[in-house]
C-alpha cells in the first residue's frame, strides 16, 4: 500500500456535479479528436470505402455550410436556406475503422473552419442530455445548431433508440442537419447492411432521408499490437500512481461500486483532468448493469486519452463470454478494444 507521503487521489472519491447547461456546452469532439481533419485521415488502399467516406462526409459538410443554418423560432422557418440533398449522413462500419475521426472532422469543417454551430456527442450522451433537461428542453437546446453529430448510434436498446430517433426527427423538422455513426462489428458479413436498415426502420419518419456510407476496415487499435498488455503487480501499480502527480489509485471493485452511484452523464467530469488511472485487482465482470457502466467509463477515458495502469485480470478478459456473446456484445467489444489501447499507453508509462 502507498504511504501517507505518497497518497494519491481516488476515482471512487470523485462525485462531480454538472449543471444541465454545461452538458450542452460540452457537446464537442473529445480531446483525442480535437485536432483531426479529413486531411489527417489516411484511407487504407485495400478498403476503398474509407476514401469514399472521406469524400462523402466532406461533401455533406459543404452542403451544411451552404445552408442558412438551423435557426430556432419563426425566423428560422422563413429565413433558413435548405441545403441540397438528404438532411443526414450515416456512417456504417465496425469500431476502430476511423468513424469517430471522420465525424469529428465533419464537426471541425462546420465549426472550426466554417464558423457555424454544431453539437457532437455519443448516443449515450444524448440520452443523458434528454434525461437531464427533459425532451422538449433538449430539442430547444439543440435546435439552434446547424449540425448535430451522434457517434456510436446504438441499436441494441429499443427504448433509447426510439427516444433519440424522435429527437433526431424533431431536429430535422427544425432544419438541423444530422450525422451519425453505427457500431457494427468488423468482419461480420451482412451485419453492416442490417444495422443500416435497423437504423432507418427505428427512426421511421427519417427513413430514406439519410445517405448511408459503409466504412470497411480492421480495428486500427489492434493492428500489429497484442490484444492487451500483461497486468502489473499491485506494488507496481502503486509505484506508478505515486510517481505521477494527479493520478488516481483505486481498487477495481470500489470503482465499480462507485459508478453505480454516479449518473453516467457525469463520468466525463469524474475523469476530467486526470492524467492517469491506476487500478488494483481488475476482475472479470459478469453482471450486465455493472458491465454497461464500465463501458461508459471506458468511453470517457478513451475520449480524454487517459492511460490506465492495472493489476489483476487483463482487459481482454474483463467481461465474461456470456456478456460478450449477448445483446450488448458490440458495446463490450468496443470497451475491450479501448481499455486495451489505454492499458498499452499505461504500460509505456510503467
């Protein structure tokens, strides 16, 4: 155990309070993608759909910028100039092929380079926003944006899917352009097309109003890299934590217990400004609710480029086979991919 002189912060001791309006202001691409552009996306020659996706997204961004913008109220109804073409762009492909890079690039094309308003968040962040603000207030908060980007649109939770689908439908009715990505598995034959059809069926009124672009490829986080680094000893984890100012040090079960007490909309604030997360005694998770909360934490850590140093079970075995083969398998596999990448970053520090 660490001595009092080397005591570090605890993730399980953090319980941030985030005002609802801050949730809207923070709908921007994660720090990992703060500087990306279409020019920095390198398409794989063996997967031509990647280059096609760059062209399609860039052209869609130009159409968004060509419009008079999404403006709320009666003024918006009379003064808005509608961009030509469908009001939405949908990227369909496996995780790790660069969809988030492309979606972030679209955001920067419209906001950073084009000077327009846009919102960027994951599917979960938008459901959290509706939960915090209420549905009508969430629509009003997002309606003034020219573009709303939804990363990792989920098809495995019917209730939340219908909720966000209704949100998107109302935003389109008020002139907002939409861009979304799906989270289908790489290499699953036919699953990409099935997801696109599911997506359009679920949002009903928006069916046919999206341009669907497939993005093929392999998970870049695992190209030429081991699935997950070997875990450290508890003593080594404590040593690394003590040597990194601002790092957090927790027992893995304590973090899982704490996640149940903090709303997922506050997970980002909970890990904000943390340079390194150190975990003792990572164990395999078998409970569905515990696993889904860990997925959200993994997403927020990955978004913010926070390395992870851990002892116990390797992250490629953090979820049971039952969870990995169940209805939320895409979420769990994405979390394994991201936690393994962050653990590699942490191993370099160790």
